C-alpha cells in the first residue's frame, strides 16, 4: 500500500515537472510565433510597396511613351514636313527662274523652324541641311526616360516577387509553429509517458524546423537593382546613345552601369551589341556570354551570340548557340535560317538544307493558319524570311569576292555553299513574295527566262523624245534622276503576274514596287523605267541599288549597281 502510494506520488510530480517544461516551451514558441508574424507582416508590407512602385513606374513609362511618340510624330510630320516641302518648292521655283516665289517659299520655310525644338540646336543644323537628328530628339524627349522607368519597373517587380515569396513562406512557418503548439498542448493531457514524450518531441522537432527555415529565409537578402549606384541611369543613357549610333559613348555609359553592378545582364547584352556594331566581335562574344551567365535567358541574346561566332568563322559554336536559342523560342524563323546557314558553312550541307526547308515549311504553315483564322501574319515571320535572305546574300558576296565577314578562309566548302545558297536565296525571296500576295507557297516552278539586267540612263531631245541610252554600267555618278532596267525574256504568256522591287542600301523602297499582269508578247525585249524626271528637284541618293523581278511571285532575275557620292 505504501509502495503504490509512493509510485503514484512520484508519477504525479513527474507530470507536474513535465508540464512546467511544456509551459516554458509553449511560451518560447508563442514568442517565436509573434516574431515570425511580425516579419511576415513586414514582408507583406514591403511586397505591397514594391507592387505600388512597379505600377507607378509602368504608368509613368506608358504615359511618357504615348506623349513622347505623339510629340516626335507631330514635330516631324507637321513642322518639319512643312519646312521640307517649302524648301523643295523654293528650290523648284529657283530652278525655273522664279526668284520671287523662291524667296517667299524660303521665308515660309524659315518660319517653320520656330514651331518645334526639333528644328533647332542641337537637333538640327540648317547649314548642313541633312534633316533633324530625330534619334537624338527621341532619346531626349522620351527614350532615356522610359528606359529608366522600365528598368525600375523590372527591378521593383523582382523585389515584389522576393518579398512575396518571403511573406508566403513565413505563413508556412506560422502554420508549423501552430502545429507545434497544438502538439505541446496535447502532450499535457496524455497520461501515457511515452506518448506524451512523442508528442512533445514532435513539437520540438517541428519548432526547430520552422525556426531554422525562418532564419534562413529572413537572412536571405532581397536584391534591388535600384539601389546599385547609378547603374540604371547609366544604362538608360547608354541606350539613348546607342539609339543615336554613338556607340563608343554608349559603351562608356554601359561600362559605368556594369561597374556599379557587374551582373547587369541588360547592360552586358547592350554593350555587346554596340561592340559588335563597331566590329569588336571578340569583345561582343565575351559580353553576350557574361549576360547569359548573369541570367539573361532571352532567345535573342543567344541568337546574337551565335551571330558573333558566325562573323568570326566559328560555325560549330554558332550552330550550338542557334540551337540553344531555338530551344527557348522555337518559332523564330531567323534563328532557324541562321542555324541552317551555319550548318552548311560547317560542312553539314544536307542537314543545313533540311533546316532551311523546315523553316520555309513553318513560314507557309503559319501564314496559312493566320489566313484561315482571319488574323494578321506575325511581323517576325516577314523579318525572319528577309533576314534569312540577307544572310545568304552576304555569304554569296563573301564567296564571290573571297573577302568579307565571316572570313572567306573559314568557309570549308565554298563552292557547295555557293551553289546551294544561290538556290536557297531565290527560294526564300519567292516564298516571301508568294506568301505576301497569295497566302500560299509558289504554285508552280518558274518557266519564264529573264536575261541579266542592263542598267542604263536614258537621254532625251528638246521635245522630250528618247534619243538613246547610255552604255550599261554598274556605277553612275551622283545626280541622275532616272535609270532604266533593260532585259530580254522568254516564256512570258500574257496575264502572268510581274512584281518589281527596288532596294536602296539593303532596304526595299516600297514606293517603287510595281505589281501588274504581263501585257507584252511571250518573248522579246522590255524595259522598266525608274524615274524622278517628273520633278526638277529630286535625284537618286548615293548608295547600292538592287533591282529584282518576280514572275508569278518567283524570283526570276536580280541585278545591282551603285550611285557614287
């Protein structure tokens, strides 16, 4: 009897001691819970603040974009166009000997200069008269500002995500601490010693997990690009300078941004672009690789890195980066065609040709789908087709001249690449023309034969009748206001669609595009006049001119010439 009483008393006192320990643990965990609740509330507040900052930056950027675009468009299309047209009229009147009209028009033109800051220093120098520096005006009016705001928006969004993650994770910690408090409380109501200690031990373990996890989350810093010195401002300044084609100054600005934050991916990528434009391809490669290492996962960055490798003749590495870019954005045609070209240049001709065909099939499929859905064809498709053709054109020129970029010596199989590239160039251009006008691939093989173009200048007598043509040439002096494309043709039945295009310095001038049904005989000689002769003011600007003729939307012939400065 006495022994049982002692055991009962001992167990009772042990439970009292256990409950005291649990009470202390509950108090400690409650305090920890209060601390975690505070940091959770603080994280939520910082999350909300970053979200408000981001919304403010975006709204400001949108407003600046809209107002800036409107301002630049007005200043260019109203005051400057009026100034330009009055000057043309003044020049035309002077050419006709009407000095009074010329002076009046010149006075009106001078008045237009007062209507816009774009027509004054530093954006316009009347003595040079090569038009206002629109790029500088855009940079000053809105481009640098919206670049700054968009970078801050991106930074604020990253900060918001980080604090949002912390706030949500703290809620998990609070849930774990609540479970541990429940286990502690339940352990005091259990008579069985082992079960009681299991519940208490579980509570301690969960508490330790929650505390260690919470400390780790709390200790992890939240990175804010806005606090990295003047990195954003310097980057925005560099973007503005690059927009003005002041690449050396832009690189200096990007250098400053990267000095403030060495892992600034956007600054690294844009500095790489500027270095590439200056021909510093190795430096561009280093910067693009650094941008990717810093977290830039954009397909364009990987694609541009591939292009730098292409330019120095490392076609294997270029193809590798093209594949990486395509894994990010598989619908980009320019990447598909770049990959095909780099494979061809790396002596993988069949694989390269198959890659080109895949890209062409993709283009046809997307146009067909867009037409069926009644929607517009995405602009990147036309860009991809044009870029693919331009890249092939560059390679053909490099092989013809045995000089250029990439280095001719780096091309292992120039004869095979040239033959395949010549056919592919016609196929790409024909596909683009057919898709644009018919929404489908070219319907049949080209049967018409067009001779190589002869580019000549016509001469007229006093009555305006054609007297003769100059000798065909691929180079003319500056000042001509008219030229004629002469050619012979065969197998051209009446009714075939004929498309004529003119490219000036690599860019098509759509104002010279001609599309009409063929009305001449099935074979013979023909001419296409290209003329400013209706005006006594305009002449063709210096540069490289390329003329192309399509029959039923298939490239039938192309030629080129130069107008010297």
